[in-house]
């Protein structure tokens, strides 16, 4: 049903993803890629991104000091 509604080329696709989900392994990204292969009409919104930054920033700072 979602693919049917999102398939017409005049429709925009809003994709909401929680930041705790690994983006590269998200099954929904593959589904969206089938409907909109170039992501020209897809907007991806990452929620709770601040939580991801809390985890990533200390590691990035450590790497930058090496």
C-alpha cells in the first residue's frame, strides 16, 4: 500500500528514521530506493540525532588528536 501511494512521480516522500538505527542496514532505505532511485523527491529526517552525536563526538575527538 505504501509503495502504491508513494510511486506517482509527483508525490514527495518523507522518510523518518530514528538515529539509533544503523542507516546502512535500514530495510526502508532499500524500499525507498525502489520507488525513488535518485532520492530526488525523498526527504530523510533523522530523529533524536543529538543522541547519535553524544556517542560519535568523543570518538571523533579522539581520532582527531592522533
